[in-house]
C-alpha cells in the first residue's frame, strides 16, 4: 500500500452497494488513513454532489475531504469548460450534475443549447428525452457523463446512464462523447490537480469494463476486487489483466 500516493477507489460495488457499506472496504480505508494515505473516491454516478457523497461515506464511518471525491459530473463539467468554453448547456441529470456545471460557470438553458449533457436521471421522462433529442438533431454537441448500462445497488443491478444514452443515440443517429470511466479523464484531472506521477497512482474497482479499463488506458496500476459487477472468473478471461486481483480489500495491506 505504501508504494502508492493516490489510491483511487470506485464507490458503487467497491466501497458500498447502494445503502449498504462493504465492511472490508471500510476497514481498508481506515487502515490506509492511519498510515497517512487518504484515498480518492471516484464514481461514474453523477447524481450526487461532493457534499452528499461525504455525508453518505460518513454514515459508513468513512471521513474524507471534498477534494478527494471525483464524480463523472465534476469531470464532465471540467471537460465542457475546457473544450466548449462559453457554451450553453441543456442538462439531463440530477443535482450532482447541476451543481458541478454551475460551479464551473456553465450556463444552463432549456432551449437552443450549444451542448447537451446527459447524466443519470431517476426522474427521466419522455419530455426530457425528447428535448435532448431535438437539440442534438438541431446541431448541439452530445456529451454523456458515463456509459454504464447498469450499476449495483443493495437490490442488484439497475439501469445506468448508458442505457438512456443508447436510446438518445438511436433516436438521433449521433454518438455521445463519454467522459466517465472507462475514459481516463477523472484520473487525469486528479493527476493534474495534485501533481502525481503515474507510478504513484492505482485504480481500484469491481467493474472491469469501467474501473480497470480506465486505469489501463491511463497507464497506471489497477486492482480488481471481486463481488461486484465483474467476477474474477470473467476478468481472468480478459486479454488485458489488472495488476492485482483480490477477493476483498481485506487481502491488501
């Protein structure tokens, strides 16, 4: 553990499942913090703000500073500001995405946007999807927080943002630009803002296609933990292997 200065932990399926913490992960984080290593928490879930995630983690006994949390909403807001400076945005999403966009000074509109940004919206409606489709067909750029077709909660796997993005892509004939994992933007922002070398970073997660691939694409070490989206048996069949396999984070010290 001491080899890494930036331990980047996925949340859903790695630290908790919905409203239930994963005990081995909670113990691992406490051990890391006792050794002076304060992990980063990285999630493709764009629905929650940093403060909301801090509160959720605190309820599991995990204390962390807001700047150690990187969501796909925060990353997509940074990406939009860097690549579409001054653009107006039609947003499909929840509070986490809205707050992230506003914090970067991005103008949110309901008509004639320059960009459509789509994140998980558990109050999704036909009207919201129609507005997004019409704007994209009229020429707006199409960006999505993440491509997760499903994500784990305490009941099992439920529809993710990627499932709704596929619908909009099918309806418009346009392909979204994805910012969340497996793209490496979130890891890149963490490196830029903290000055880490890639050798000092590791990405930890349960989902091979998002967490592990993000680390591999960014060129850092990776650790797959079982019990979430991708089983160890499935991972072992992949051409690109993670640096480490563990059944639980209790095995890492």
